[in-house]
C-alpha cells in the first residue's frame, strides 16, 4: 500500500522553474540589432519632425511680424496655413508613433518566438512541469530553478559577466 502512495506522490511531483524572460531577450544578440534599427527610424522621424516644426515657427513669426501690414485676406490665408501646418504636425506625430510601434512589434516578434521556443525546449529537456516568467513581477516564491543560463546556452547567448 505504501508503494502505491509513494508512486502516486512521485507521479504528482512537479518541477518548477523560473526565468526573467525580459533579461533573456535583452541578452540575445538580435535585440541589439533591432534596437539599432528602431533607433535609426526614430532619428529619421525626429529629423522630419524638426523640419516641420521649424517651418511652422517661421510661418508664425512671419505672420506675427506682418499682421498689421498685410491685407485681411492675406492674413486669413496665412493663419489658415498655420492651422493646417499644426494639423499636419499632429497627424505626422500620430502616424510616426503608430508606425514605430508596428515596426517594434514586427522586429521583436521573431526574437520573442525564438526565446519562447528555447524556453519550451529547455523545459522539456530538463523535465520542468511549469516555467514562470519572473519578469512579470508575479513570482511569489523563488524555490524553483532559474533556467535562464540553460536557455542562454540553448540559444548560444554569452553568459553575463559576474559582478
């Protein structure tokens, strides 16, 4: 009878591990490449924004300097052009932000997928029942095994230097 109880306890034993998935992804070499691409896109958007902003400021300065001497029709046309430029800048900001988010998602997804597969493979190879992502801040107990070095080895990511 005790053998049956022991076998059922053993069969219900669960091996739990945890990993800081964010730290893993940051350590992957592909992440640096993606970060560099995104930084370049941000710089391009910033340059375009600054040019638009400079043009807007020139329009405003010109209108302020000539508002008393321009005929009413010209002044109204200039004010309308300034308002249009404000809308153009706001629309550009929104479009640039949306595009940057889309690019970030599409560039990071293969890295996230690769990390997820490596985590899954390491969990299977090492008999883990559950792997908890400790980067989410929901890890209440750290008694499980941290598998980040196993996954890094699987991905051939260099180990972090000892501090």
